C-alpha cells in the first residue's frame, strides 16, 4: 500500500501544480475591476418581471398594443405623387394610462427641412464628376416629406397634434385606460422619390426608353409607434438608416392606380376577379397547383405591350391583411408576373415574383424558386410560414422587406448577359429579404434600437438557406462551385473585420445608427457568432432546438436581446453568458495559439530533480514514477530504455498489487509518449480550444476543449498529453471555426513562411 499512497501523492502534487499555474493572476490593486470573462450578465440584463421572465419567455402580464388601419390610397402616375386617407383604430392593452399617441412620419426624412443630411460629415475632394457637383451644390433639394392635410377624430373634430421631424404627437381628447380604443383619421400626400437617383427604401425607378415608372411603395402612410413595457413609447427619430419598430394590426387597403398597371402587396387580394382578366384568372388557378415550376400570370409579351399604353382610366386593388406589422405594395404597367405553390406542412403558400423585362432572363429563371426555397429553409429552422404568399419584386439597387413583399436588386445587361456576381447577388438578396418575413416581420424585434436582432438573425438563416438552395437547385450554381458561395456565415469571413482598427469597430450591442462598418456590425458579426454557436460550441441539435423555441415563443410578439439570450440558454442548458458578453458586448477578437510544447520521458530511475522531490516530501525515491523533460539531465539516458508506462517497474508493481488480471486486460492503450502543451490566448475573446494532433503514423485526432478551460486563467492554459503514438504536429483551430485573427501562432512546430524576398531569391537561384 505504500506504493499506492506515494503514487496518489505524486498525482496530487501534479494536480496542485497545474491548478496553481492556471490560477496565477496579476496582483490585485485597490479599486481593481473584476474582468472575469465568465462573470454572469446580471448587471447588463434587466430584472425579470411579470412582462418578461428570467427564462426568456413572455411573462403572464406580457401585453402589446394593436393598431388597425383602413386606407384609401391613390397613386398619381403623372405627378409621381401618393395621396392617402386613413383611419387608425388604436387599442391600449397596456396597464398604463395614455394621454397622447406617437405616430411615425418616416417620409419626413426627405422633407425640405429634414436634418438627416446634416448628421454626417462631408468634405471637398481634389476632383468630382459634374453630375456629383450638380446634384450636391446646384440641384434644389427634393421635397418628399408628408403633407398632413388634417388629423381628426371619427366625428370630424380636429385633433391637436405636433410634428417633431419624423414623429407626430397626437393629443388625446380623453385619456386611454387599459382596454380602451381610439379611432382617428389622417389625410396626407407626398411626392414620391426616385429611389435610384435620390435614394430611399421605397419610391420609383424611371425607365426613359419607354417613359414608364416601376413603383415600390412603403413607409407611405403615417404609422403608429410601438408602446411597450421596456421603454414606453419607442419614438426614436428615423435618420434614414435604422429601420422600424411597429405594432401588429389588421389592414384593409384600397389602392387606386392606372387601369393598365399590375399591382400586388401585403395581404389577400379580395377583388381578384375584378382586377384580373379571364386569362390571368385561368393562369392563377393553374399556379395554385404548380409546385415545381412557376406559372406566368402576366407574360413578357403582355408587359411589353402594356409599356406602350397610357390608360386614362383607373383600377382599384383591394388588399386585406391580418396580424401584420406593416404594409407595402408595388405597381407598374411594366411588370411580368409569375407564381408557384410551396407546400409547408399542411398548407400551400404562393411564391410570387414581379419584374420588368429588364430583369430577364435571370428573374424568370430563379426569383420565384429562390422565394420558395427560402420559405422551406426558414420554416424548418423556426415555424411554418403563416402568411399565404411571399413576393419578390425586381427593383434596381434595392434590398428591402415588408410583410409578404420585398424588393430586390440584380439586373442583367441590356443584352441579357450577367455575371456570377450578379446572379448570386440577386439570389442572396431575395433569400435575405424574403427571410425578413420571419425576422422582424413576425418575430417583431425593434430594428431602431437593436438592428442585429433582425439583420443578424436573418443573415445567419440566410447562410443556411443559401446552402439549402445550392443543394435543392444545383443548376443554379456556376460550374466551378460545388456549394453556394455565401458571402457571410463561416467564421473565416469575419476575420478581417474582427482584427481591424479598434477605433472603427463598435460592439454589436450598439444602436445601429451609431456603429462603424454597419454591414459587418449588424449583419456579418452576429450571423457569424450564431454560426459558431451552432457548429462549434453548442452543436446543431441543441442550437436548433433552442433557436426554434425562441422563434415560437416570440412569433407575433416584441422580443428584446435579453429574451433571445435567455431563451437560448434556457432551452439548451448551456451557460452562454461568456459568449454573449464577449461577442456582443465587446469588440474583442479571437487569437489562440500554441505557446510551448515540452516532451517528457517516463522512467523509474530518479535523476537529481527527482531525488530532490523525494527528499523534500520524505518519500522513497525508488517508489516513484519520474517524468523528465527533454533537455534535462537523465532525458537522453531514459530515452534509450523508454517503454510503455505500464512496463515501468514502479507502475507495474502498483498494477499487480491493485488491479485484477481482468482489470489489467481492460486498461486503455499504453501511453509511451508524454507532452506538456501550453496554449496562450493573446486575443480577448473566450472560445473553445480546438486542437488537432498529428501522429507519426499519419493519423490525426481533433479534440475540442470547452471554453470553460479558460475560466481560471484568461491568458494561458496547460494540458498534459499521454499518447501511445508520437505527436509530430499540433494545430489550433485547424478548420478555422473560431474567427482567429492571427493563425501564425496556431501551429507547433511553428510554420516558417517564406517571405516574398526569399521566394524571389530562391527562384533566381533555381533559375
């Protein structure tokens, strides 16, 4: 038993030594802040309450307001002007008493006196195009703001209101208590902007060749702001970039346009037989049962014929939508129109595309199929798409989303030719914008405050949907592409941004308007973080379950970031505070490397250091096992007689005394080679430690240590390795899963990369 006690004592010494090494920290000074990367997020999160629970689910007292709209809209194609008369019925479901209402006037971002152009810096360069000079310094400023003709109650009595830029406050004649409803009317008009030349998320494109416009119309009506338990009224101004926060409601919208226009938008078309020709109705009924190929409702030949017409008559299209947060529509005499049914669960949903001839042949081939594929992919990851259709509209330089409808770019040249970049760009923007139906049109986050909650989550699912699209429609891929070439998603694609100048990077948890590199911040980084969670940290099964739980908990509701973070943990049993803190609340980056590798030989022959240890603890030196590091006295001699560890006399004696013959047979592979590897973490981000070992026999083994391996020492960690095979190389993050910004320290032996000068010199010598 003496051998057993001594052996256990040595193991204890090794463990204590390793623990002490991990727990080494700088001496704490007075006022020292706890920088522990594994500190819980209680300080950052709001206290759970009756509205939002600690699990991330809506609480028993959760509420949301409702805003219902009845609108009569007239599109004046000659003047490019939109007229509207709307009645809003607002329901107060909150426990609070309301004395006023806030209405969003987003078109005022283009008003003549708008301050939006003044929030960005500008300068004078050494040269500029004449068009730039003219538009910047000579051209009168476009006036596209709302012209409010009146705000009245349903009895025709004027209501007092005040406009503050893109927000309008309406004074209530009587306070609204819980459960009260209030209806009021707004009459307005505005000049529609040329979105190609003047910018904007909606507007028209003018086609001089045939003197026509194609309209994509949104933010076109005064819209109710959100009132919720988190901040009361969400009346943050619209400066042109951060998008929208809106309550759900029901819409009945009548839109009057020239009689030769084709129109579609949010909601069910309730007077289809009035606005469709008999031929269109016949084709539409065929499309309802076509699941493989789109059915053309309006052909290119018919659209080209309509381009030449100028009807003086009008036609009213009636659309009705239930439980949507917004409304958009498109109208033009130039449109080709096709549809295809998509089976989702027990329901059929229509995938729809509208596009002018300028979009062909690309759009007729791939737009509707991209819509259909997106609905399948997103439904698999969240919930079955609840609406009856999803529409993709071709619009130059656009990528924007609304319930059931979106506009997307991607145009061939005049001869119908297009590059891979144009093709993939068109497919990706359709997938992304159709995907926005799920986030934020249904899972209704606040885009104005937390842009990443819709753009980031949508971009994450876009990557999955793109890969699905490439599998389901391999003909869509170019000959050199085996898979869909996604621009965002995999960790390696965010490395350049993560490792960039920290002066021009902001945390994800910043208001979108105030971030640098908006695309990377709101789209790329959050999407990549979720992909790392899914593929590397949590695994697909746990991640997908938790993500679907979040989507189902918050569909048709208003989640916050905390609701998402908490639900992902609640449904998976993964403590992810360290990940949320690092990836979302800081601008830290990943950099993990191999600092040092020591080789050891095992022996029962004590060297001088071994004798000192035995003497210090009053142990029998002949009863211990010794690990001698390479380069120390006794290493070379021990290597001559190196053997498997169970053949070392002291271990052999221990096994004979403490293990039965059957137990000795079941021992794992005999380790013959011993290493001590120290990994360091120059980067601030915590990540799992992913290591690949390559052995002398050519085999490889990959081991993933959980992120918690850094919990006691944020700088470095040491691991002992016992192997029956000799290790010839060690690589950290071999598959580039963690967005490591510096891979030069990821390998042992250190990779020596030839400089450009050395390449040139060696080439000259060989020549």
